[in-house]
C-alpha cells in the first residue's frame, strides 16, 4: 500500500516557484572540481518492510529439520532480493538499512525478523517493475517461514522544469561560478513541492560525497558560491 492521502488545503495565493540548496550527498560534483550543481531532477523511491515469521524454540534441543528460523530465512531473502534487483537493473539502488530480530536472545531461535527495503531508480517504469519484483521474490523465497511485504512509500522520479534550471544556470554564469547539471540520487523537500508548483535545486559539493555521517562536511567557499547563486536566482524570480 502507498502512503495515505493527506487532507488538501488551498495555499491562499499563487505559487510562483521554490528553490532549495543542499550539499550534493554524492561525489560527482566534488570530483569535477566545481562549486555548484544545477539539479535536473530526483530519482524515484519505493520503501517498505518485510516481515518474516517463524517459531521461537531452544537453540540446543530443536532439530535442524524442524526449525522455523526467521533469521536464517530473512538472511537468505535479503540476498535473493539484492540478486533479483541487480540482475534486472544493475544501476538500481537496493538497501536494507534496518534489521530487527525477536526475541533477540542468545539461546533462542528467532521467531520474527523485520527488515526495511529502500529501492531507488531514475526511471519510473523500471522502478515500478522492480517494486513488483520485491513482492514476487518474497512470495517465492519464504523458506520454512511466513513472509509478508508491506510497501510504505512510493515516490515517482521528478524532473525539474527546464526554464527554472536555465535561469539558475544563467545566474551562475553571470557570477562567474563554474557549474554542472546533475541529477539528485537522494530525496529532498523539492520532490513533494514540485507537485504544487515549479521547483528547482542547487547543489554544493561535500567532502568525498559523504552524507548521513558524522564526518559530513562542506567548504565555506563552496557554501558561499551556492548561496550566491541561490540568492541571485531568488532575486531574478522575484523581478
């Protein structure tokens, strides 16, 4: 299932445009030696949870052939899912970031495992096919357990308006700041806002492309360059 529909409310005025600045969260901009990126769009994302239910039993007394070990089944399923995604679309991003085990006791066979699935692709049709494959693989590889897949979020890829991208690129040129166009592999506020009106993004490089990590950092000069392009773009849009 997808996310529930939220109540709709009028904005109270005309929505003109939305601009967002962010670190690139990837290495491409830094490797190119450039200070600004004009973002072309954001790749799509499907997320969900797989629940594997087995049976808790004593680790020393339960024969192997009688076990319904949720942990072993879940591990095999994660590998099967990763293999299925990579075979269908090597460029797709498949990640299991959370893995919880119950009862989580040293001498007890796991009765239940829940793990998250984060699936991303820049092509909407391909992403939909991969999401369907997740459910198919879960149905085919339950092991001795019961497996259920629940989709939580289904966000389609977004392409930002060419006119807005060209406007930001023009401001970068006018300021003498070298830039490149690139797509965002991570989600941002600009994705949902783009369904309301024109949205765009400006990237600045981060060290090593490292993000969601305590070592994440950006150079002040790069931040200043991105801020200048952002400010100039806002002024141009307001005129």
